[in-house]
């Protein structure tokens, strides 16, 4: 986190994050997560991930039947059961 405050929402709970905080996720372990700004001020954070073209990975929203799936460098939205949105 660079500025402001957000709530990191994960499958197993929530964590308030402020400037200077860092969250990491172990490679290969699927953990649904998202950042939510519940304040009335702007928040700034940096997200770092792989850019490997042949990687298959996904981002799963813990509260919504949606996930983003990356295959061969391209992201697409689909339901958690794999159906396209």
C-alpha cells in the first residue's frame, strides 16, 4: 500500500491495509481475494504478478460468482464453474 486504506477481503476473512503494508500470496495456492476501498479517500497500491505467456492462473472474487482466468497471457471473465460471462 502506498497511500490510503483498503480492506483485503479473502476467502477466510478481512484485513485492513494501510500505507506501508504488504500482502503476499504463495505461488500455486488459490486464494480468492480482492481489495475494497471503504473509505471516502483515494487509495493507491501496487500489484505485482507474473507476465509469463504460458502460465495458467486465475483471480477469484470471494463474494461473487466470478473469476478472471489468464491463459497464454490473455484474461477473460467467467463463472467459478468455468462458464463464460
